[in-house]
């Protein structure tokens, strides 16, 4: 049985054919990891937009007891952007957040009603910001 192959590219190299399935598996893993990172980054930019809308809506209430909530949402939005910038350029993240803001505003046209956005984004965004590795694991499994 043939278990080695000789390739001549400048010099003679011997490569075990037993390594080919492993190399192919690693390549497919890298592609899945790229898909997971892309999906995770998209989620983070959607979260940043959600946090910006929510913090603005809560701040507009002019309720002193809600000031701390609004400030936490601002920080969460900044954290989402910071994490997303690990996977995309700063410009790409800014563009994605801008697009997500438009989409979110279309989903919830009344800026005083956060219910539709909260229902969709509250928990996944909370997890993405507080435990990004766990959320990236989710996207890794979802993109297989």
C-alpha cells in the first residue's frame, strides 16, 4: 500500500499520505472557525447597536434611578465593539454597527418601546459581552 508520496518542488520532499486526512480536517476546522468568528462579530455589532438604542431610550426617561442602568448599557455597547474589533477592522465594525442601528430602528420604530429589541437581544448580548468565549463556542458549534 502506498503511504508516502514524493513531491519535487525545488527539492525532494517526502510526505506521508497518512497526514492528508489530518490536514484536510484542520483546513475544514479553520473554515468553520472563520465562519464562527464572522457570525460572532456580526452578533457583537448587533449587540452594540442594541445597547446604544437602549441606553439612549433609558437616558431620555430623565429618571435619576435609571441613570446607572443607562451607563451600564453604554459600557456594554463599548465592550461589544471592543470584542468585535478582535475579529474585524475598526472601520468594518463601525459600518456594521451603523447598519445594525438602522435595522434595529426598523424593528422597533417607537424609540420608547424597547420590548421587541429586548426580547431578541437581551440575553444573547449579555452572554456575548460577559462570556465571549462561551458565545464563540456556541457559534463554532452552530456553524459546523
